[in-house]
C-alpha cells in the first residue's frame, strides 16, 4: 500500500491538491502551512507509514500519512484520494518519542 501511495504522490500535480475547510480551521492552532504540506507530499522518501481509513464517500480512499520531519517530530496528514485529486483534510505535528511510549 505504501508503494502504491508513493507512486501516486510522485505523479501528483500541484493543481490536483486541494485543502478542505477543516484544514484551514485547524492550521491557525498549529505550526504548519499549505507549503509545508505540499513540500512533504513531494518528498516521498520521508513517508514513514500509511494507514487506510474508512471513507463514507463513493470512489474515495482515505489515508493517514506519517512523514519524518526530524528525529523527534513527525508530520501526520489525513488525506482523501478521489481519481487524480488529493484532498488534505487535516494535518498536525507529532512528537515521535512520545508516540512510541504510548504504543508500548
């Protein structure tokens, strides 16, 4: 699944990336921007993990993506794919050490 998603992201054109209203509502509270998200979507070598999420819309796939920002932080992005379009639903920074301690 991660290989398929990397191929999709590598072929993705910037005009096919759309940001949902929820992203803009949340970005005010978080140290992220549209340009940061686009930058990491194109840097597929930093993609650490992909999780398939359930979607209620027809012909839409929803994913939770983890990108490595640094040794300490990850960028988590919730996306929906419909055809050739990618919709950014929301995103946030996550402390990887803190996350690992919860998973134990």
